[in-house]
């Protein structure tokens, strides 16, 4: 039968190198245990997608992949109540959402 792909692990966090440079607005979406190549990554503020899609082109492999995608939060979203997530979208049917950042821009 068809191979059953397990769900990937999706984590969102601040990008540490950028944070050390004083830029706290760059988010990093770390995805592990990826088994499919047909996917793209989106970032959300309060559950609403930013329009930018980051397409992922993975080579065929029997081993799961790990990828990282970065996103700079637009200044218009530097609000203290905003929380951010990232999502892996596979084909038309599957998607996996990360944990939430919590409130990044606490006033």
C-alpha cells in the first residue's frame, strides 16, 4: 500500500542570530520529519496568513528532511497583542501548525 507519512514537527521561534544583532522581528520556522516535497510554508499573525508563501523543493529521499524558513515580521504587526505561528501546507489537504510564539512585542 502507499507509504504512510508521519506528521512533521513544526516549531516557531525567534531567529537567534538576528536577535543577537538586535533584530527581534525575524522569526524562524523549523520543520523536522518532513517526508513530502510538495509543500510550502506560511506565517500567521493571530491565525491570519501573511500572503507570502515560501515554497519548499526537497530532493526525493527515503529519510525525512529538516528545513528552516525565516520571516521578517512587518513593522505594521509589531503590536504587543500579536502572536505568531507558522504552518506547513502540503498539497490541498494537509497542513500542520506550529506552536505559538506568545506575545513577542510586549509593551
